[in-house]
């Protein structure tokens, strides 16, 4: 059964989510603060985490950082109170997979959950992929260039997964946004976001960012992976 961990300090919210997710057939685990959330995450290895940002003590963002630092690739959906916060979240390299803004409908949340789970189940079976002097280990979220470890963010691994699956084809910025960011809410990251992330990724994997060999720009459209 698919395990979902809910990290939420408001009791009504927590039990409401528990009830609705159980009803949908998910196996639900609850935590009321960040420390407890991390502990439960370690114990049960959830398939997805619903993470409230505003938590007493350790914030949701800190929980997220700690999970990613511990190499956890678990899909995470952030729950935020204000839509204002979203600008910050999208601007930052948070490593979250999606978000919902309170108040949200159960229907919307369930749609987000299944979309994120679907994305992960399809893309999680790449294992290890090598091109040139780059080695990407999608199981352990480890990357190497010329035998030396390089730090790829969770999102960069997601981008690489998509590139590998569409190798040689031009992939538009909008498709990248849709598949890697997955937002279809009110606050959209722009295609500029994609360019910024591609630039960062190139710095890590290309020998020359001026003359990229692996991620080629398709003028005005998007990118093409040649690995
Ligand atoms: Ca809260």
C-alpha cells in the first residue's frame, strides 16, 4: 500500500487529511512537528510526504533540507498558508515536487498526490546512467564527473531523468516545466526558471558551458540531450 506521511501541526488539518487519505486507500502516518516527521520518515520510508511549511520549532523548509541532505529522494508536496510564500518557494531551489496552498480542496490535493506519485513511479527505474565522463545513480541520487562526486539537486536529477528518457529529441521549456515542476496551480514558474536551472546544471556536467556537449539549446524552443 502507498504510504503517505503527513507532517502538520494543526490537529484538525492533520486528522482531516488522515481521514481523507485513508478513505482513498493510502496508508497514512502522522507527525505533528518536524523532528517527529523526520523520525517517522526514517522509520517507515514513506512513498510521499505532505509537509506543512509553518511548523513550530523546525520549519517545514528545514525538514525538507534535512531530508534531501540525507539523500532522501522521497516525493514531497509542500503545504503553505499563503500564496505569497509561493514566490519564495519557486525562486528557491527547495527540492519540493509540488505544493498546495491552504485552503485547498481535497479533490485538488488528491489530484496532486496521484500526479506526483505517477511521475515518480514511471521515472524511478532508470538506475545508473552513464554518458561521457558523467555517471548518474538515480537510485542513490549520486552523481560523478570524471570519477569525482558532483552535487546534483533533486530537481536536477529529475531534469536528467526526463532528458535521458527523451534523448536526442527537442524538449520544450514548457514540457520541462510540466514534467519537472509539475505545477498547474495559479502561481506558475516561468520558462526563465527552466533556463536558470539548465545553466546551473550545465556548470556541473559540461566541460564548457559556452560550448555544451550534452545539453544543447534548441533556439527559442527548448533543449536537447545528446548523452
Ligand atoms: Ca502549520
